[in-house]
C-alpha cells in the first residue's frame, strides 16, 4: 500500500511539474 501512495505522489508531482513547465514557457 505504501508503494501505491508513493507512486501516486510521484505521478502527481510529475503532472504538476509538466503543468508548471508549460505555464512558464508560454511567456
């Protein structure tokens, strides 16, 4: 179960990182 939680946090962090990357590179 702990592995699933870490995997979820990793995906969430990766997704937010992609959003921030796209957001900052618009300017």
